[in-house]
C-alpha cells in the first residue's frame, strides 16, 4: 500500500480527502489515521474504495504513473487548447448607471467607440488563433449602443473565417433591443446573456438608467421578445449589500420569469464597485450566508418538481464529478491570454475582461498589445501573458497547493493585483478564495449528509 498525494479537511466526525485527479472520499477519523499509518486491511471495503478513488495504490511508481498520466493529461487538456474566447468591447458608453459597474474607473464612464478599422484588425488577430472553434463575445459599456460595429464584425468574420467555426454571444442589458438586432441575432444563432439582479425593488436599486429611473420592466419585456424570436437567453445576478436581504425573492423572480438557471455572482472589486465598496460591498462570509439561503430555496423548489439550477454550483459540481469543462475562471492556469483575449474599444488588447476593467481604473498592467501593432503570436509570447499563466497555477501557489479544494478551484491574478498589488495573493485566503471555499464547503456538506433527494437534485444540476 502506497499513498498517492492528497489534501484533506475535517467534516464533522469524518475527513474529506481529495487528490489531483479530482477524486474525493469521506472517511472516518479513525480510518484516516489508519491510512496515514499505511495500516488498512487489504480485504476491507475501505481499501477497495481508496484504490478506486486513487488515494492509494499497490503497483510500482513507474507503473502507476504510466497508467494514470492520461487521466491527468485529460484534466489539464485546456493547456493544449489555443485561445478560443475573444471578447470585443465595442464601446464603453452605457445608458445605465449600475451601482457596481466594473467597466469604468469608478467615477465616470469613458465614451469610447470601436470603429471599423479597429474591429477588422481585432478580428484578423482572433482568426490567427490555431483553435478551430472560436467564440466571439460582444461587451461594453452597453454593446448595443454600437450595434453597427457588432454587425460589421459578424459579417467581416463570416467572410474571412476560413476553417474556423465561430459562435457569437452578446452581453447586454437589453434596454436598447430592437427588431433589426433580433434579426441579426436570430440569423447567426447568438447566445444572449443579460443581468437580472432580482425583483423590481432589488433590480432597480442595483441597475437603474443613468437618470435614476428603473429598468426592470423594460428588461422583462425584452427577455420575452428574445424568447419569442426562438433564441436562448441566460441571466446573471450580481449581489450587492442591498441584495443580501432578499435571497428568496431573487430566486423566485427567476422562477416567475421562466428561467431554468440563475447565476449568483459576488461583487468583484473593480471599477465603481471598488470605489463604492463601503456602501455596496460586504465580507465573503456575508455573501456565503446569502448564497446558502438562495441555494437552500432552490433545492426546496426542485423538491416540489420545478427544475432550476444555480450555475456557479453547477460548474463546480461538474468538476467534482470529473467533467473538467473549459471554464476560464476555474482553470489552473487560468484562461487569461491563453484562453481568452479582450479587444478594447481603444484598440488595446488585454489578457481578459478583468484586465481591461483594471485598465479603465488607470492601470494597464495586463495589456498585451494593440490591434495596430500586434499579432496573435506576439500576444501569447508577451511576458505579461506568461506571468499571468505562471501565477495562476494552483499547484504551485502557497495556500492553494495544499487546499482540499485545489482540484476544483481557480485564482484570478487580475483581482489579486487590484486588491494586493501582486498577481499572487499577499494574504492567504483572501476575499475570492473565501467565497469559493464557502461555496465548496456548502456543496461538500450536502455530500457529507448524503440526503438522497438533495443528492438527486445536485446531480441533475451537473448533467
């Protein structure tokens, strides 16, 4: 009997063990001591379980590594995939005044508009990616302010895409939606993502028009228009301090609107959110308390026969199940640069969406180049890109490398830099770490209790 490398954490009277394969197992504390002392009965069910979950092994080290290297290669398969997500920030202009807007410097929005020459040069760079399947995502500000450039990018890309397959998505507040836009979105099967922060009270508090008027009713009407056009639409909820008192109301708003998923998102301390943190921010513990109440409500709704999942949990559940989907934020290394690029409305190119947000705050630390002077190879070989990759390998980061949740988690060098002035957290278990740990604590507590109905529901979320 030999021990494979694992991390562990106590849960009640048991110990949770995880390893680099993403396998996990709960064992009794006395059994854990037997494992550490290499004194487990070879004929026992525990021994068989530990072998199955790759916590221990019997063969030689060479044989074990030869057989299992393919599993590890699959888990790290994203490092062999070139940049697939290309974010076009077509404008920084917006008709809304969200209290947490991350696409400005925290005081006012710049008024940048991407022009046709910038757009074409950005598309040319994106099409240099050796990855065949690409996603072009349009963001702002409010991207529909510059709809003509969205249309031009799509038409130009379709004309020059060669062997690439391109999926198009737009992240929009939906308040400017019209028939011409719907026609283009339908023609090219756009994925549409919007933001709905809860019921009318919460949403209008968080996401008013620039003049202070509420946007809730307009967004609701636009969601129905998108659905009638036959398009898929998803929505993200961003949690402010005001939101914390309304977990059930927020969940039921999504139910009432006919959604089958809700993405509950904590604030990211960038842009206006950073400047207004004392008013709209909260501790990670406060967010987790809110999140748990929302998930408890979602589980109860599912028990009554109405399917709706929480997307943050669903992504983590898929990873726990062994499906290491290519989700940029939960990769090691993260997806910045090698997984995504952001083409900003001024022609500059950044490692990721967060990198361009930090640029708005006056720090161009994560700029890789410019559409007028760079090509794809230059961007990927840029030392900034290399630094971001190296600093987001969890297996090498103190406090991450020995965390029980390391196989499922990720880190953001941009957020670390915004908070600590360093791409690696200077203080162990910072804000983002505690949020992901809290979510995973919640999920694994459900596994530990092993209520059959709850497990059935959680399993359905990861399908």
